[in-house]
């Protein structure tokens, strides 16, 4: 599949790496690209993770499923973000979560052991790639801390408000559009969809928020 090197050069993982160096770099790393349809499984829990996935287009969800089949949405990831990095760089390669395509997506995979170990050619891009990788892993940890902050709240209303406040800060506006559907938001908040819909209506009546579909405003 043909890669768009101009697009790749704009991604955070390749920040500081010249566009003309990308073909040789990706060849050196043994990268490969795959397309997924909506709802297709990218990686299942307990599978070995040996490559870091870079989302070129689409949306990928990190999901945890319990013994009864109930799914909790941990993180929703979009263009330019990584997934699988926490497992591929750990001492245990088994994934403890699953990754699904929430929309049709294209993913570029980079074998982690080739990223972390410089090749015999001592390519100059390796050090910059590692620096970028560490920064993006830090960003992912912040996303997971946001998730912990949300679900640690005692009531559904507090969970909703905390999530909406995080979105307002991320988008630097009291009016913003969230990236999740109602069902996805319910899974993210570990809540029942009907209870979520009902609580949002109560919060609007109480003058805390106003919303139209996925566009919200904190009042």
C-alpha cells in the first residue's frame, strides 16, 4: 500500500524527522500498513503485542471486557495517536485489553524491538524516534489518569461533569463537541446508557449544562 510521506512527516511520532528520510527509516524498521473496517478487531486481549500501532486515519478504541462480556471503554484514540506501546515495550507482551476500529481506519505498525535498538547503519532518526515515542507514552498515561479521575467519582452526575470539564479544558472552550456517542460515553463512564441519558436531561433542567447531540456547553 502506498504511503503518504508528507502526511507521515506531520505526525507527532515523526516530529523532527525529515520527510525525505522517512522511506529509508520505515524500510529499516520493517514497518507495515493495514486497513480495518468499522467494528473490526485489531488486537484481542491476551494476544502478544510486538508492534506499535500509529493511527493514520480513523478511530481506535481501547476496551476492557469483564468475565460477563461487559465492555468498558478506556481510551478513544484518533489520527496520529499510538496504541499497543505500553505492552510492546513491557516485560510481558500479552495485551490486557482489546483494540477495536470504532470507524474505518488505517494503521501503520512499527516493530518495537527495531525502534528501541539502533540498526547497524546507526540511522540518525532512531534517537529522535525514541524521544518522540517516550513523549507520546507520557501523553497516553495522562489520558489514562483522566479516565481514573472520572470513574473515581461517586455519582454518575459527578462522573459526567468531570468528563465534560476535561473536554472543555482540552478544547479550550466552554462549548465543545465530544468524540463519543451516547453508548460509547456510557461505556467510558461505566454506566448504563439509559441512566446516562436520563441524568444528562436532569443536568440540563438544573442549569448545569446545555447540549444538542454531541455538542455541549458548561453553564
